[in-house]
């Protein structure tokens, strides 16, 4: 199987999984479509010669983060998505506009590549290796990396506080009802 055939098949799987994610009525199914999309991206990374990035894609994103997403979806009981228009009715036209802009950019890039107006440089020899990723992450992007870790810690503590406050309020509401019975 040639590289182009592999790329087209894997790209088709990634696009189909993304469409499944967008149109799924059940949040658990949407999360599982996202996992499939991440696996397809990992195959594309492997095909492009970046095995470390492909394994990080599978272990970190498709593994740990998606398990966390599924846990939160099931914990909150938000499996079924409601379709009432409501306060997010403006999102569909915006999503359509952004999708058309992305399609226009893609058409421009394909046209420019086909006519030879753009040249793609080959990646460096150590592209995608653990050493190169670590050097870039901890030299060039150290501050954003640390800010992201603090932000995730604050979000986790905030979620715990919200859950604990909700449990306390539910217990306080249940106690007077139990005494009145």
C-alpha cells in the first residue's frame, strides 16, 4: 500500500470520525468518535515519520484525557444532548462560516501546491524524536507549559469544590425533609 493510499484512507477515517463527533446525539458516542479521530491522527503521524508524537497522541490524548472526558460525561449525566436552540443558537451559523473559511484555505493551499507556487521544506532529521520534542517544550515553551499545568490544577480544585458544595447543599436540603417525615 502506497503512502498516498494510506494517507487518503486514514484521512477519510479521520474526517468520518470528526463528522460522527459533530452529529452524535449521545455525548458518550461523540467522545468515542473523538478517540477514533485521535487514533487516525496517530496513524498519520506514523506515516509522516514521527513515531514519538504518534505514541504521545495515543497515550496522552486518546488514553488519559479521553478517559477523563468519559468519566466527567458519565458523572454529570450529560449523555443525551438537548436540542432546544436556546442560548447557543448562534453557534451553528458561526460554525458554518468558520468551516467555509477553512475550506477556502484548504482549496488555496491545494491550488498553490498543485501549481508549484509553494515549496514544502523537508522536516529536520530529528523531527518528532523525544529529544527534539523535549528541547522545544522545555526551552522555547517552558512558560506556557507551566501556565497550562497551573491552569489544569486550578480547574481540578475548582471542580472538587463545586462538587463538594453541591453535595453539602443536597444534604442540607435532605435533612429537613427527613426530620419532617
